[in-house]
């Protein structure tokens, strides 16, 4: 259960980092693409977790989520450097509201789907995959 909570918080951190690093159309057009990619990765993870029937399935879902998230880290860091003013904004620009609404919806799916991992937390493959995900997400700050 503790690892499941950690994964949820890491997913939230990824979402927040995306929001903080990003803006909307026009000046921030590249951000929408990154958020869309992030949403796709999160949906794929939720789909895989919803279908998981074994520890191996859960580990595979976690590892795929980690790999996809890790692939986004360089782009997120680049956007944080490109738009440092976004870091201290309380809310993202209005242009991003549709993307952030989609992100909120997928976060609900992630939380629910991640609960399935709890029953497999004693499995070494799932523990390794959880560690892999935590390491991938640690690049997002």
C-alpha cells in the first residue's frame, strides 16, 4: 500500500511538473504536445493495470509506464528552462484548461488502477518495477 501511494504521488508530481513547465497555444504550443504524450502514457498504464491479472502483468505495466515517463523527462526539463516564468505560477494558462481537465480524468483512472498493484506488492518483479518507476519519476522535479 505504501508503494502504491508513492506511485500515485509520483504520478501527481509528473502531472504538476508538466503543468508547471508548460503553457498553452501560441507561445506555449509545444507544451500541448508534451501534455498529450503524457496523457497517452498515463492512459496506456491505466489500461494495462485494469487488464492485469498477475504480478507479471502488473510489473510489465509499471515498467512500460516508467519507460514512457522517463522518455518525457528531457522534454520537461527543456520546457522548464525555456519557460522559467511558469515555475512560480499558481495555475497554468487558460489555454491549457482542456489538457489539464484530461489530465485530471486520467489521474482518477491511474489511482484506481494502481490499487491493483497492492495485491502483488510482495512479488519481487513488482517491487523492482516500482523501484524502476520511482527512479524514472525522480528526474521530474
